C-alpha cells in the first residue's frame, strides 16, 4: 500500500508531490472563499454609550473629531421631533459596491450623498464613511460631494412650484431591506406624510400618504435603481441632480434633445460647471458636472470634480422643472393593478409606483474614472441609459 501511495504522489511519474497538493488545495480554498465573499455591503450604526458594549457588533469609532460607541442596526424608526440625524453614525443608512457608496440622511432632507472609491473594494466596514489618515494613505476613498439642501443625486423630493423636503411626517424609518453577496437594498419610509399641497388648517382636506423609497445596488455597479411606492397616485414627487457646487445658481442648462452632437465646450459652462438634460428614446436624462470642496475642511481635503446622472424611463417621466440649484423631473406614479405591490402599503388600497436610476463618477478621486470631462460624462451616460427601462 505504501508503494502505491508513493507512486501516486511522485512528481516524476506524472503525479503530484505532497507540497504541490498542499499548494493546489490552498488555491482551491481561496477560490471557494472568494466565491463567497460579499461584493456589496451595508452600513447602519446607532450611536450609543459604553453601556452598549454588550450588544452584538458593538465597536468604538473615531470620526469627525469624536469617539463614538456604536452598535449596528438593521432598521430604525423615530418621530419627526427626534434628532436622529445626529444619533446615527454617518447620519443614516448606507450601501456600497466595490465602485461607489451612497448614504441617505435620516432627516427631512432624506438626501442621497455619494462616497467614491479610488480602487475597487469594499471600505465602509473599515472607514465607516470617514476614513482616517492611515486609510487615506492606503488609497481608500472618501466623500466627494457637498449636497447641502439640494436634491443631491436621485433623492426623492416634492415640487409644487418650489422644492420641498419630506418634512411633516408622523413617523420616519430607515432600514436594510435585504443584503446578499451581489445585491443589497436600503429604504426610507415616511408614514403619515402630509403632502404640502394639503390645507393643513382643515383636517378633512389634509392629503396624508405613506411613502416607501427603496434603493438597490448591485456588485460591479456604480449606479443604483430607485423604486418608489406610495399609498396614493399623488402629483408632485420629483427627483433629479444638484448643481456643483451645491450653492451655484443654475443659470445654464444645456438641452441636448435637438442636438445629438456634443463637445466639451458645448457642455461646459463658466468655471467648468454645467447641467444638461435630454429626452432620449426610452426616457429622460438629467446630469450635472462640476468641481467643489466636498467638506468644510478645505485644508486637509482638495476640491473634487464630480459627475451626477439620473435617468427616468418614459413611463414615469413627467414635466421637467428646475430652481436655482436643482435640475428636476416630476415623477408620474402608476397604479399597481391587482394590488400586487412589493411595497409596504398594500393594506392602504392599491398603491402607486415608479422607478428611476442614479449614478455618479468621482473624476479626480478614482484611479480609473469612466469620465474626466463633461463631454466624456455625457457620452458615458448615454451608453448607460441604453440598458435601462
């Protein structure tokens, strides 16, 4: 028996040595492990106290000049008077792929804010959105956009001649809906939201609805799909992109609908900032390009050049509107036949739905950005929209 075994592993008789077998086994195990490694992740942390150290997943995070005792949550609900924005680390739920990360502010703004990767990898499990100096030196990414009070990129707001945040609600909730290896969904729910057009001095005429907005990110993607569910087919929901910088007045919108050719000069307004819109065959494209400081610390952080894009399929694209700082499209809600909603609010009657897509590039942050000029960003976006419906 020993001779047979010796022959089977001999490298001189067409077999493998013991060392070779160990190397191949380790390589095979690495392949199996890589096949199970998540390529998307979520990040959702409640700021607690040292007394919370017994909670599963508890950790101490040093960020924004503070030491925080945090524990992970999968959902959180609060009333409108609670300052949850400052009670959640990175101010709300976040999701990431290897290419990009996004967080949603837990307040009336509910704005989408992007975080860009220098190289493809998952980072929020170490940086917690605020990378310290050693992580930055190791080529980690960072926040790239100052959203202020704007729509950011792909946030859901309300329009009735001016932009409104989702403000008067009975209860606000954020949650991780699902998390798999290749896809994750996070959500914002507004329960008993009084639509701004309602006559609030007359309770019988107040238009109160429930809103469920879900953002899904896939591995290998920088974009997200947004599905909106509402307990009624209200008019006025909108989405879009901000100007860059966020406080720059939106004076130049390049409408590319009638002009298929483009150039960097044709897409660049004064100072290298521009916003452009186009009615494509399958929907409406809203985009912006510009350079700004992403945070108030202008000593430690450099200006970032960023491209934003939102695409709304024809079935859900309504009127194009804008104000000084936002380029917007009204969303056309559609009733779901047969009450087959995947949203939360089926018990309130046949709900309404729509969906759209958002994406971002960090032109000066990424090692290999998909665009470094406004013209290249427009070309990328047009190619991106061809696969969306």
